[in-house]
């Protein structure tokens, strides 16, 4: 599980410190050294399982109303994107569900997150909770159209239609797309498109070769550097870091490379570098992404800036009701333990069990919940009546 060893170690030490009567002052516990696995933003049953195109084929074949909401995203003036786009259902100003687009810009909502799904009646849940809510997309530097979920969508026709993203601020702020792409020579653009097609066909070696040739022809091709860095991140982190750095050198307003640089720095426990990159990303795009806020929370926790860490963890969690970033709530619990808010920490750890249902982390969470329950019970009995 993503960064599981980080949170296990941090939570074990934090809770153990409470049981042994230690204070919460001083620096946070040291986390394990050495490289950590790349963060995985997929969830069981998500579009990413089995390949995006395979998922969408299965979803399209179902064609059922009531148990799903379907739609697509398009970016004005831009062909299909490499990166999945975050789609949120927003009810009364709060994100209550999230999905990601597939390789063709399609998205699907198939369930209601949380304990509601225990009713085993997705159609009734969606009708009860989503009618009149908005569906919006999120992409740095772009503003999204809104689609209102109607009774017809929930009972007769699951197709919501197309959400359009429009360029905002005239590129004055940060953006998920680089301005350098429009000035690239045609040959470099064709190589970039060739790399994209190679990735869709699951040929990363061909994609890497095309991207390397594209940046050779046009060294200022920020998006090509960025995609090259992502291809290299697992096999050669140093070269990946250099590629991401060249991307931001070519276009300092291009937001995605800062997030990737933050992750690489986190793997080396260079927390000041993590915070510097997340701060820059959030300066360019104050709304942020769940992943940027997560790394910002993790870095500031390690730097003993608990107030900032807590705020960032809460922001990540609020944008990610489907828990694509699976460890955010555990990190928030660690922060709350260090602040002495044990009841709140318990609430969040218990909530983790509503969406983390299998694997060794379930047993770990139950052990830590039991430790905190004993601590809070003893503390309550010790208080004067």
C-alpha cells in the first residue's frame, strides 16, 4: 500500500508515546529511510483497473440507468490529454464523490462512497443523495462548466453529457498545460503525439524513445519533458528529477512537474524540498489537487508545522471523497494524535475502515484504534469528577 510503512511507523510511535505517557512536544517521529513506492491513485473497481479502455467498454455495455452516472470531459482547443482529469459531484458546496476520466475523456460514477453503499441499492442511494447536485471537472488553469444531475439522469438516462473546460486567466496563473506546446515545431509535436499513442497501446519503450527525440528537437518542450520524467520515475529517479526540472525551467507556470518533484523528494525524505515544490504548485494554483495537498501535509508534518500539515490534510480529504489518495485520513489521524486530539483521531481511524476493507492495513488500523481507545478511556477515568 502507498506509503504504508510511513504511516504505520508514524502512527505506531505516536500512539505508543501516548500509552507510555510521553508528551507530544518535540519533533515528529522519524520515518523509515530509503526509497518509497510511487503513489498509486487508483482504487479497487476504479477506471484504472484492467486498463481504462477495457473498463469503459464494460461500462458502456451495461448501459443501465439508476446505478450509474456517465459523461465525458473535453478541453477547449486541446486534443485528448495524457493525464486523467478529476471529476467531482458537489452537493451544497461539498464534494461528495469523485471519479477520473479515462484515456478518451470518459468518466463514470458507479457508487455512493462510504457506509451508504451497505444498503446495496446504488440506484436508490444516487436518487436520494445526488438529485440537484452539480458535476464539475478540475484542471489547473481552467474553469469548468457545471452539469446539474436531474431526476431523468437518475431514473431514465445515465448520460450527463459533456463537461467543457475553458482556459482561465489568460494563462496568468499556473496551468496543467504548457504554453510551450503550442510553439513546438511540427516534427516535435508529431513525436509527442506518437508517444501518446504508444502509451495508449502500452508500449512505454516506444513512448520514451519518441519523447527523447521530441526534446532533442525542441529542448523547451515542457510537456514532453514532464511525460518523459513520469516514464523514468520508477526506473531512474535521478533522470526523472532532471526531466521534471527541465520542464519547469522551460515553463515555470506549468504546474504538474512540481507535484512530481515533491513526490521524488518525499521518497528521499527531503522534506524542505517537498514543501518548496508543493508551495510553488499551490502558489500557481491555489485550489491545488488532492495529491499536492497530501504531499504538502506530509512535508509539513515532518517539519513539525502541525497547523499547516493539518490544514493541508483536510484540504486533500475534502477534495478526495472517494479516497484515490488512500493514506490521507491516516496522516490526519497522526497529526491529531500529536496535537492531543485523541477522540478526533479515533473517529478518522474508524472511518478508514469503511473504505480500507482488506489487506494487512486493516489489522494494523484495528490495533491502533484499540490502543487509542484504551488511552482515551484511561484519560477519561483520570479526570476529576
